[in-house]
C-alpha cells in the first residue's frame, strides 16, 4: 500500500487530494484541501505572477506539504495550469517552489490538462460519447470523447477570473459589454467543427459544481453528491439571466453560491450558455472528478489508465474500502442474478436494473462496519453517500434502498427521497429488495452451499428449487420467512424445494 498526494496549482485555487492506493490498484481518498489564492489575477494585466501571489502560493504549498507528511504520503505530484503556463516569470516560480519546498512542478499544456480531465471523467462516469468542458480561472478546456476515447481537444486562454475582469462581470453586467462578451465567446466556439448537439455536455471544475449546488437548492434536491448531477439547458439559461443582473452583494446571498465565487460566476455561465446555444445541447452532467483524479488514474495505471468497466472497478474499490466479506457478497449476487433471470415474467428486465441490483447485492452488508444491529439501515446511507461510479444518482438511491430491504425489519423511504422516484421505480425497488432478501437467506451460513436456484411460475405460485451440496434446511426456512411479503408484492404463493447434489 502507498499514499500519494496530488497538488493542482490552478488560476483560482490550489487544491490537494491525498489517496491511499492498494496493491490491486484500488484506492480511496483520505483527505483533500482547497485554498482560494487567485494566482492568475495579475497574469492577465502584467503577464507575470505577482510577488504577493507567489508568496501566498508558497505558504499554501507548505501547508499542503505539511499535511502530506502528517498523513504519511510517500510521493507528492505537483501540477500547474494556465496561470503558471502563461506567466513570463513561471520558471522563477518553479525554482522558488523547488528551493523552498523541494517540490517539482510540472506545468501542463492545455491539451495535457484536457487529457487528464478526460481520464478523471471517463473512469468515473458511464458515458461512451460526450463533450467535456472544464472552466478554470484563466482557461477553458473542451474535449470530444468518442467510444470512450480521447478524440479532440482545445484550450482557450479565458476563464472565470479573466473574463470577469475584462468584461466587468463582478457586478450587474452592462448590456454593451455583455454583447461584446457573447460575440467573443461565439466566435471562439464556432471554430470547433466537432462540437455536436447530439452529445451530452459534461461539466468539470468549481464553476460547474457551484452551478449544481445552486440548482439543487432551488429544487430542494435531497442528495448531497454533485457527481453525475443532471442539469438542463433551460435551467442554465434561467440561472444566467437571473445572476447577470445582480450586484456582487445580491449574488452573495444566493443559496448554494460560494461567496468566493460570487464575483466570477457570471463568466462561466455566459460560456456555458453560449456553447449550449451554438450546439443545441440539452443535457448537462456535472463531474466531481477531473484533472486531479485523472492524474491519479494515470499514476496508478500508467500505460493503461482507462478502466474497462467503470461500475465494476468502482464496486471492487468500494467493497475493499468497506472491508466486506467478498466471497459472501459475490455468492449472494450470483444467486440473486439467477432469481432475477428466473422471474423475468414478473420483473422488468433492463440492463440498468441489473446494474442497480448488482450494486445492492455486492454492498448490502456494508453497514456492518458501523454496527451489525440495524446494519441494513446503515447500509442505506453508506451506499447513498459513497462514490459509486457508473450509476446515475437516482440509480444509487435505488441500489441503497434495495440493499436496506435485505432484512425483515425494513425501514420506510422518507418523502424527500420518495419524490425522486416514479411509482414504477418504487415498485421495482420493492421487488428487487425482496429478491435480495431471499438471496441473503440462501447463503445464510455464508459457505456457498446453495449453488443454483431454479424458478417455476404458475398462475398462483412461484416455486424455487435450491440445489445444494449439503442439507439446506436453515437456508430454506430463512427464505420462507419472505413468503408473506412475496404474496403481497407478487400476488403469488412462494414455495421452496431443495435437492441435494454431489460435489
């Protein structure tokens, strides 16, 4: 096991992420830290990093380094983006960092920045084709993903800070300046022939995360995560129209908007709005992963930094981080999968349903890490608040609730979560939760004795035949405790038979 730290010197903020990497290349984030430095403020006017900003950056890097040492970090990787990239005194800054802190700074090109954004996104979101947009303090990266591959990319030398300065966006926008801003953005974006309205837009960076938080507050959205949050072109347009006419003080009162971004949020909103207008893209998804995570994947996997299956890798990582009994979890999933397929006439069969059920089956016992008693309830909020990549936010909610239904004492879904689901989805949760409960019963001794289950459906009943290499009286009895609920949900009697087979 090793612990690595990644420091991102951006135009607006300096960020640190610390990850614990296991021998099998799974990892978990154990700390992160962000400091708003606005390193790029002086570059747009003087072409140089100011002495005051350099001193602040050095103090921040020292703070990050001390935290890394306290956490036992073996390797610290430091990357810098547009502000340092454009500064005429960048080599002086790099030498200062090396002399004072003995840290080596790698200055990324715009295309390299876009590539690491791609790695951070493609390994944590289940998209094959998309447009990526990363709005930083002094640059904006756009990239095209096709068939999960990095196809095209460009880096523009404008972002939240320098747009705000040049077009006076820190307060209510002047109509004349707004027209010039829109013309400037449109002229730049229209040069890109590969932009397509048929693809979703994936937004990366602090501006997108802040827009997400504002939208969530407006909707009274109950889930905390920003990763894979869905925005619409209509909501972006409405937010831009609202915020552009407000003063800094009025923006600072907007729920969800960070006060340190109130003066620079309109520029990113103008960028996004112009891009959406040109392409007619309707769906936007926010990625909580980007540059730093991309470098982390590159550091871990080296020449093959794209994981083959986002959900499988994420589940494997989550199971190890929760210290689950992986043999039992995989065996329950094997049996539940057989039940799911055998009851296809009674349960909708779609690929994303299978992914939801797989997640619930593999992680259903994670709540034991808090307490065995009521662990199904603990499993609910642990799954809901884990970084499970490859599922939508709604699918994670469904998986968490299915996992919580694997025991007799089922808890009720609160109204705040219930409103996110259709009646059909809620009914599906009840059915899949019951399958998981039966699957858990079938491996009650956690020894894998039942290897196969076959289903026979009649007009009045469902018969399950357990094939076991030993007496399965305990498993059959435990499974039959689900019969009343089975009758209620499926309107059929549950019958269980067993047959012994030789191993």
